[in-house]
C-alpha cells in the first residue's frame, strides 16, 4: 500500500514561471511524496499562476477554480498572487494557501503547515529541479527581474528589479543538466542581454557566460529575449562564430514608430533598431530573426502602424508574434490618453499577421533544398512524420514546425539532418538527408 502524499502542480505562463514550478516539484522528498499529473488523486495541488495580461489572469483564476473541485488542498503561487495578494486573500476562498513570489523563501514552511507534516519539504533550490520538459531539453534562467520599466509592462512590479544569478551557480546548474542528458539549453530571463551588469568588480557578462557554457558539451545553446539596445557587436560575433550557440536572435521591438517607442519607454529608436537588424544579417548571414509587436498601443495612429509594417517588409523577419495592447493596472500606459478601440487593435494585429504570412511563406520557399540539422522532438502517427527542432525554431512552439520523413526509426533527442522539400506559410516539410 502506497501511503505517500501525492503532489500535483499546474504551471501557467512563461518559461521563467516553468522553472519556478520545476523548483517547487524539487522541494518534495521522493521517499515521502509522489508527484502526480492526475488531480483526482492529489493531496496537494499547486497552481503556479501568470498575471501578466488579462487573458493570463482569466486562465489562472479558471484553473484555480477547476483544481479546487478535486478536493485536494490548493496552494496558489506565482505572478497573479504577487500582483493581487491582498485582493485574492479576500476573494479567493477556493485557495487554502496563497504565496506571493516575495514569500518563496517560506514556501516550504507554508506547505508543511498546509499538509500537516514536519519533514520532507525542502526550501526552494535553483539547483534542485524536476525537469518537466523533454529529457534532452531544458531552460536555464540567468537572471531575475527587469529594470527597463517599459510603460506597457508590469513585470518589474511583479518580479522586481534586475538581479543576475551568480556566474558559478549557473555553470554548476548547466553541468547538472548535462549529467542528466540535456542536449539543448535555452537561456532565459526578463532581460538576457543585461546579464552581469549588476556585479561588482570583475563583471562577467552574457558573452563570458556563453563562452563558458560552450565548453560544457551541449549540442545547442539558445538565447531568448534580447533587448535591442543592449545587443553588442561582441555578442553578435560570438553567436555568429559559434557552432554550438544557435544563430537565432529573439529581439522584441514592439513597434517601429519613434513616437510610439518613446511612449512605450523603449531605449532604442527606429534608426538604431533597423541598423541593428542589418548588422546582424551582415555579421551572421544565416541568422534567424524573431520579434514581437504590440498592436494598438495608446496614441498609435494609422501612420505609426504603417511604419511597423514597413519595417517588417524591409527586415523580413523569420518569425513574428503580434499582441493587441492590453491595458494593465499599475503600468504607466494604463492612464495614457487616446486608448485605441479594441476593433482597431484587432484589425492592426490581423494586418501584422497577414503581412507576416506572406513574408514567412516567401522565406520558407527559399529554404527548399536546404539541409537543416537538429533534434528529433516528436513523431506523428497519422502522417508517419517526425518533428525536428533546428536553429530555425525555438522550443516553445512559437515558430512553426519542421516535419520530415525518416529513413530509419528515431527516438526523441536524436540528432538528424533533414533536406527541406516543401514549404508552407509557417511550417516546413523535408526528408532525412
């Protein structure tokens, strides 16, 4: 008879939140607790929430309500609790325990109290994670918080000011991931390019970190969330000259209009941003470029929007995300005048995606005949096709898929070469080379 307490967890939001969730699962002693993905048998369900924009908040609340129906103790953590702790204490009676991010140092004590146990739950430890992604792939957080204070963004108010993780601790965790069989690692933070600026004395920066990680034996290292005004020539050249670091530049620019960039409190103007992308293309000709745009920021005119479309035409991004502006409490832009109508925001978002479909299809057609190398990340029974992740597509399913017909059977994590034979708007089709 198994009398261990069963722990379930639902992780919502971004990859940074997922790492927190993996650390939470790592708190529980395997001798005393079992982890389960079946909420109906769980004794405790942790809901690690997102509170970034309205749709994320709604999903978080709906998930808490759903989990509360199973009869387990429900602990709610994450950004939603950090942002609305006082309100939720009164309104969210379905939760047995609310733990904002600022109280994570006491999370193990609060969960012991909730479960009425005296041992078996350790403090959160960044070096003790239960990797929930595929065993060959993991995220590696290099910093926390953000100092940019963009006028549309609540992250600095939720996650606090920017703090770099200790260099040696990141390397130690990277070695642990290697020992576990992780082949690809994605470096994440709220502001990846700022890594190390807050260290005193000798300051290892993101380039120093990349060069040290390169030595460890990963098949692939990918940088995500690069702030445009902080991308140095040294960083571009380090990526361009590496066979391990993916030639993938994820650079959110939000818009192209200088008027809007100033209102958004972004640190780069249009001319500088355009020059950056041209420089990346020049120094790293095979670079994959990804960006995100906000449609319908307060005060955005048709002309401002058209500047964004013109930037897309000129740069030719490989991948684009577009979000309708979300009015968030506590941010500077919440009270900005000239809020754009929802229908206009949606129309502009659709126009961004419509243009990107044409750009993406054109670029993808040019890839026919190209040989891509990457990791096998899945298999589709219905089509008898495998899925590949190469430099071209990031691990969070935001970039489109590469499907291929194989010569032999593969398991996930195998490294294969695929010749592209056909192109679609977002996806590529190929055969094993």
